[in-house]
């Protein structure tokens, strides 16, 4: 079985001590591709270096995370744009970008401006977007709706919305990233998995965050992708290898990375 972790941050300092072992452990369970969303300017070098060292395994996204959108975001975006243009041939998505009103709702205005600018990049470079939203579903829908007729594609990573929201997104062609939260009891996601359009579902860990049950609270890592997939297999009443095939094909179609 071949799996793809479509959202993992193993370039972060949490993996400084054992990054190579983490990649090896992932490969041992069949997780062959690791797609790396960026956070901000401070993480770009480590992210790209990891992709240099593992060109068959690690694939870069570039973007500014909504929680990192501060007053100086216009300058930051200028610098990120230069990096995207330089690295254009290997970048697989603009991410992670979006709106997060959980930590600081007062920055909605600048978050929205940064989000829209990065959506424009995605359209210009014909790349998908990897979207992070938290406590911001209505605002995000209002924004992405404006691009309905311009061919914007992407994934809503770590989807934790309800059935209606899932339907809204999938009916517009957006993929949903399913991660560790789907394994939580009362997480709200497991209950709607059977309703999803399977052709628009991909798997992710969001490592080092959001480890699935029974590792909840511990450092997450890409080797847990099959554990997350078990929950999907149960909900879809499908064998695990079928879940691998469906979700890996979906990821390759969206990111066109391999
Ligand atoms: Zn993330």
C-alpha cells in the first residue's frame, strides 16, 4: 500500500533529533510522499533543505500561515513571492494559507488581504491552495466564493466542519484533508466520513500536531497515516488498500507532484 501524507511539518525543530528516522519509519509503513506546507519566512530554508535532501519523498508548498500574518505581511509576501518564482518548478501548492480567528480575531482584515493575494498567486502559477481555517468558516467561504469562476483548486486541510460545510466545499470541487481528529471520539468528523465524496478526500497528519488516537497528545508523525486511514476504511466499509488507492490517487491529481 502506498500512502501520501499531504500535510506534514517535519522540517520544524520538533524533529531536529530524529528527522531521518521519522522519514524511514514512514516509508516502512508505506507512506512514500510527504507534502510540506510552509508557515512563514523563518521556516522556508529548512523546508526547502529537507526537499533537497529527499527529492523523491518531500515536496514543498510555499505560503504564509494566517497566524503568521502580522503588520509587516506585505513585505513578507513580497519575499515569499520571489522564492516561489525562483523555485517554481518544484513547488506543488500555495500553502498553508487561510483565515484563523481562534487566536486573534482582530487581524481578520489583514488575514483576508494576505489570503486573497496568495490565492491570486495560485491562479497565476496554476497551483492548488492548502487552506487552514479555524473559527472562520463563514469568512473563508465568502472569500473563496469570489474565485468560483476562475478555476481555483485546493484542499481544506484538517477538515473539522459539519456535513453541510463538507458538501458546500466538495460541490465546488475542493478536497478535504482528513487527519487525526477523525479518530477522536466526539471529534465531530468521524460521524460524517461516510457522507463524503470519496474522490475529494486526502489524508494528512499535520505532524507534529493532532496525533490520532491512541497517540493523542504525543508528537505526531507521518507513520500514523495508516492509523487515520483505518477510521476511513471503517466509515466507508472498504478495505484499507482501497482507501490507500483512492486517497493517494486523489492527492496526485490535486498536487500533480509525482
Ligand atoms: Zn499545518
